[in-house]
């Protein structure tokens, strides 16, 4: 009599869970060492990245000011304040999704500015040009000129002009 060893679905599930936690344990022991490779890059969505919770960082925020029809510069205003929550947003939320996409663009501009070489011009960055178009498309009708400013705001701090990383030149609307 021959006896075959067939693994059931629950046995395979237990093996996969054990392999997952073994990988997590090994990655914790290898902390600080970068594990890279083309297959690991494709599988990165299956593994948590705990560096997200490592610490609070600077928040990139976009501020805009305009010259109105009286010819006076208005005070700086945050361009994309936090979205309001409605109960119906749990089912369908395109407005807030678009706002998140715009904030993601601001985050990308901040990262591109930080990676910009010393001799580089911020106006040549694609993210800068996209932000400029975004601001121009959402301006009030009475704006004659506008400027935008990227600020890196520390956690739990009030924003002021000293936190500006990029200030655009005055542009006609």
C-alpha cells in the first residue's frame, strides 16, 4: 500500500501564512538593509511598509494669492483646504478623490524640488508646470494676476511665509 501525501487547502494556507510571517521576521532582522530586485518590486504591494509610521514629517501645502480688480495683492490662502465629509461620500466620492489627486501633485512637486540639482530651474519641472495650470484653471474670475507658493509646514505649526520653498513669479491670469 502506498500512501500519498496530499496537502489540503487549509494546509497550503497555513504554509503561506507561515512564509509571510517568516519573511516579515527576516526583514525586521535585516533592518536598514535594502532588499531589491525586479520581483520584489512587483510584489511590494503585498508587504507593509512601516516607515510610513516612522515619524511626522513636513507637510507640503500650496498657497495662492491674487491681484483683484482693485489692483491690490490679496493675502495668501491655502489653495486646497481639507475636504468636508458627507455621509454620501462613503458610497461615491469623486470630488474628494480629485482633491486627493491634486494634493498628490503638490507632494510630487515637493519631492521634485528637493531632488532638483543646484543649477536646475524649478520652472522646467513638469510638476511645476502642472501646478501652474491647476492654479490658473481654478482662479476666481476677478483675478488679474496670481502667484503660488509651495510651503513645507512642520507638524502642528501654523503656516507662514518663512516656510516657503518655491514662490512663482507674478503671472497674468
